[in-house]
């Protein structure tokens, strides 16, 4: 869906032509505290009279007595008004506003980082998906931030690129699975990548078979719409660091012959959110000319039951030669990722990060807002730092060596899961993936795994800039990680 036009204004007078002016308030010891430029002092008295608290996600609409017909929307930040709180407050305001064409933001900030957070939050909160609505929700067409900071100082182009990358990720996940399948996803990815100057190559069934990609082929063989592997490459001149991104792209996951229950199958069009995040993070890094070489591997398949579907006890040969006995066809994401991780390893990058809606166990352990993070310690810390910088919640989880024997097969190198008993499923999936990370100079390539099963889709109440449905999680973390790795 189109994203709003975002811009800055150095005028201290907030644009009277805007449909809505967004201000902020925080909760103070003596009641609500208004965060607004000169000329809006009247609003604090009205907020107090209305019993406003300045709490996070609170939005109070006021009529501006000085400008006929103008609405002033005051968004709460909670007890603090730092960059993270301002991002969420501006996003909450734009998410909750409807039938608004233009918005002016008049929240004073002490730093360019806080101003950028306001603009980013507003752009993220303005997201609407209208593709299938007979009566579309009117999108916000323009957002103007009134600030003393200039475009370069604030990083307006970065805000645009990141907001558009998140929106594009959400768009892909929102598409009907009848329209988004491996071949069509690959076509969309190639079109978007090449528009950003990113090289793109697609491997269909014949090429996958010739290349030994048995995991992707095995998962996709039950569908009449065959699997694809998309390789993207952004290689700026002079880049000295390299990052490989691998995304799980199951465009619909029925569970295969290990069929999911009815309720669990709803929403499985979003099992490609990892591939969508990887695609759009790569495009954003290219748009921003970040000096790092990025290769992205989108592992695309549709997991359906049929007479040609893979069976429990089938043995798949993953690229590179390792074999996996399939015990549960619904543990398919790790099979396509295994192929992608091996292929990424062959190019000897400085780091590999995979992103996947991988396990229901992630949701049991960490819920719907916190991503599970596993891998090599130093890279895990860098991913964690990048996530913290953009206020995406991740939590490091162990990869216990004592779990590996649970994947012992009587006939193959590994099984894809362990049936029966109490098994830490998120950790076991991570231990499985680790077995496919390649070596460089005799040591395992630094690798991190992001399990976004819960955070990829908000099935609960809306909050901050996050509405119901796809969230675009991990895009902002990956962009920040790429920038930080490029910096050394």
C-alpha cells in the first residue's frame, strides 16, 4: 500500500492547513504534562479537565479554539518521553486517527534522534492495507514534522526507507495465499530488488534439483505451485564487510501430511514473514547506500498435503550432503532454512542471520512481542544491541549441546524433530539449524537465528504503531545491524 509522504518544516507555527495536529503528553507526579510548542498552552488545562493521564496509547482529541475546524490530537507517552516512548506515541496517534488526509506533528524534542523517532513512529502507525476492502480505510497522505532539525541531521531518508520496508513486509504477509505463492513471491521480490539496484536470481525446480536443495524441494513437492529459491545481492563498491540473510518463506503452511488442526491453520499465509523481512531489509540497506555487502536467500515453498507430498520417514538430502529423516512434515521451516544456510555459508560471509516464523514453542516461551534469539555469542550480542536501538524486543536463548542427541535418526544424519515427551521446541529447532552453518578458517561462521513466530503477527489488541495483523518485525533490527556491521 502507498506510504504517506513525510517531510519536515522548520516553521515554529504548526501548519494550520493540516487536518490534525499531533501533540504529546506524559504522565507527571502532579498530573498530565503537555509536550507542545508555544501557542498550545490552552490544551493542558483541557487535558486535566478531561482527566487525561498521559498514559501510553492514550489519545485525546481536542478542538483548537484558535483555528476553526482543526483537531488537536494529544498522544500519551507514559512516564517518560524518550525516543522510544515518542516513537510509540506518534505511532499510536496515527494508528488511531481515521479519515485524515494530512497530519502535522508539533512535539518539541531535545535531539535529532527523538525527532526521527517521532517521524518514524508516525509513518509506521499510518499503515493501512486496503487491497481487499470494498470500502477502503482512508490512508493518511502526508505527515509533516515541525522541528528545528534538518533532513540530513534527522535522517529523513532513512526514516522513509525503513518505514517503506516495514510497510512492504506487512503488505506481502497480508496478501491472500491464492495470490502469493512461491513463483509470484519470487517475481515480486525480483521486481522490488532490481528497482533498488539489487541483483536478483531465481532458482526453480530444475535448478534446485541440480543444486542439491533437497529441503526446499521436499517441502514444496506436495503443492502444484512449485518451490523457489531467490538469491539477492547488494554489493556496493568498497564494502569490506559481508552479511548473509536467510528467510523462511512458506507461503502457506497446512502442516503437510502432519496436518494442522483447523484453528491452527488460519493465519498460516504469514509463514513467509521471515523471507519478507529479509527481502525488504536488504532493499532498505541498498536504498541507504550502506557500505556492506548483503546476500539474501529467500527459501520459498508451499507446504500442502497431496499424493506427492513428503511423508513422515522420508529422507531428504540437504545441500552439501547431510541427510534428514522427516518425522513431522509440519516441522518444515527448518528444512528450507537448512538449504539456505548451507548456500549462504558457501560464500563465506562475515555473519549469517536467519529469520523465521519457526516454532509455536517460541510463543509459549516468549509470547507475542518478544523474538527468540539464538546463535554465536558475539553476533547474538550485536543483534541484541541493534534490536534495542530500534526498540524491537528480543531475548537470547541457549543452544544446549545435550539436545542434539534428540535428533538422532536410525537411517539418516538427523531427524527434523523429536516426537513425544516434553521437548524445548524452540531450542531444538535452533540446535538443528546450527548443524548446517558452515565454517571459515576452521571455525563456524558467526550465525544468529531469530524466531519471530509470535511477534510477526499481532493477534491481540493494537498498541503503539502496531495494529492487528502482520507487524513487519525484524526489518528495523536487520537494517540497524547492517549499518553497525558496516561501521566495524
